């Protein structure tokens, strides 16, 4: 219930708004939901629904980013385990993020380098 509220309530204290890399926060929430699904089969549907809501909210944020440099910062920003945004996209199969034009451009840039 708290996660429902946190994901759906876009305000100044929203879980994505108060962080320097809201997309990484979304990926971490997706990771937690994946762990919940693995541990509690009875919560699979609910966790999947929450995952879809988190991705939907993240796409709204991604679509507001217009600078390639800002997106590059989000993509290359790694966590304490050394995982960056592309690692999360691969690990948790968040294909929806790859549709975003700036991410797509950066993936092509990385591929061609």
C-alpha cells in the first residue's frame, strides 16, 4: 500500500523527485520488486503491476530530459556495486527504457565506440 502511494503520488516528496538520479531509483525499486516476486509467489501479480507503474512513472521523467549530456550522466552513474543504468536495463529486462530516443542514441554511441 505504501509503495502504491509513493509511486502514484507525484509531489515534491515523491520517491523519484528527491533523488539525483530518479531513473536509478526506479531501477532499484524494480530490483526490490523482482526479489519480492522470487520470494513470495502469491505476490507476483501485485509486484508486476507495481513494476509497470514504476516504469510508467520513469518514462514520464525520461521524456522530460532533453539534454544528451544529462542523459549520459544518468546512464553512466553507477551504484556502490558498480552497476550503471544499462546494467539494470539488461538485468531486469526494462525494454521500455530503450525506446526513449536519448537512451537509444547513447546505446548506439556506446556500440559504435
